[in-house]
């Protein structure tokens, strides 16, 4: 029987785990990727659909180039109510873009949704298979603190909003280990793509 839609794989992982790198590896294997973070950047970038609404909600958080992510982050980190208001604005807009992506790639056997807060936002119910990208805590810390404008305090605030890595690994259908050399990570991705496609044949 022909599938009504593609098999949807959810890709997730905590900050600094290498999720974007792994997502690109899936693209290299011919799997269409919807990147939720990239969608948010579009919505918040110059002329983005949510810029005016975010400025109204958090005055001074935008410029002519769109949302100033650092200023917005300062406004919501550590303020659960403010973060919730922002999420209520962003999540429906991203969901709409994700649905459009699904329609566009309806003839594909397999598609990938890169959703950083897949478990935290209840998105796990909307995918068929969950991949968690993971690395050791030391790897994670070093990667994140190497980012421009990142501090220990900000890292800890972001981490506090995310489900612990050990819990994510437990809930995953597959885990991609990115503490290994890139070639070995790529081999994990290639094997998993082959396995998933074979299961759909």
C-alpha cells in the first residue's frame, strides 16, 4: 500500500551536540531537511513575518535588520512567563512552515525535521522516528563556550530549559554520537539512512 505521506524523522539534541552538522549529513544523503531554527531566523530576520509582533511584545528587541537575538534572549532567559509568550507567537508560525515543507516533499519516502526542543514542546508525537544527537558533557561545554557572545551563565540558562541529555538518549529511537571523528559520525548517519529506507521498502 502506498504511504500517504513521507516517513518523518525527528532530529533533536541539546545545545552544542552537533545537531546542525548531523542534519547536513542527512541532506548529503539526499534526505530533505526542515530546520526549525532556520525557519525562526527567517521569521525574525529583515522583513520577517514576526518582527513587528516581537517588537510590540518586547520593545527595543528589534532593529532594521530584524530581531536582535541577543537582546531578545536577555529579555526572556530567566523569565518563564516572557519565554512562554514568545513561544506562543513563534511555534504556530514555525508549524505552518513545517506543514508547507511536508506538502512540498510529499512524494519523498523519508524527510527530516530538525527540531531542537522536540521533547520539550511535545513534538515527539508528530514524528515516526526520533534521532538524538549526543556528545560528552565536556565536548558540549567546549563547543558552546567557543561561540561568540556565549558565557557560562548563558549556557547554564539555556541548558536549564532543555531536557537532560541522558533523558533524551533514553527516549530516542536512534542516537548519533558526535564525540567521534566526523568521518565516523557520517558513517553512523549513512548506516541509519540505509536502515530506515530499507524498512520502508
